[in-house]
């Protein structure tokens, strides 16, 4: 009986368990890259671009969290390697961190982008 336990143990050690592949080889998109101005004024419309990449070459939708509690809607699907333009204005002076993420058709979601810092400053006082 002990011999069978040893043989069974050896067989179990030699087996590797793998999780089933539920996404048919589809890979998650890369985190987007957010670019745009470093500073602005309250109420000023600022333009930011978000570049997306999918290792499978799939189409992606982009979502942006502006850091002030506001978010974008998911837009239309764009092709991997494209850049999407977003506009946003901030109501008050402060420092905000913008983050974006995207997803493919599955949908598999990317990680959040590296935060993009934007400083909103009060405009200089106008003379009398």
C-alpha cells in the first residue's frame, strides 16, 4: 500500500495544473498614455490626448477619470495605435491627476495609465 502512495505522489508532483484559457488567447490592452498641458486656468478648455495599444491589434474604447470627480464617457472603438482627443475644464484651482484605461471587444480592460498631473492656477489679477 505504501508503494502506491509513493507512486501516486510522484505522479501528482509531475503534473502541472493550468487554468483554462477563457479568452481564446486574447491579451489585455496596454495601459494608455495620456499627454496634454501641464497647467491651465479654471474654466479653460484643455485638450488631452490618450494613445492606446492592443498587443492583439484589436479595437479599443477609452475612459478618462479627470481627478476632479468627473469622468468621460466611453467613446467609439478606435484601432490600436490611435490617439483619441479629449477636452476637459476644471472649475477650481488645484492639482489634479488624470488617469485613463481602455478595453477591447471581449471586454478585457487595461490597467490604469500612469497618472498625468495638471495644475490649475488662478489667473493673474487684472489691473483697476
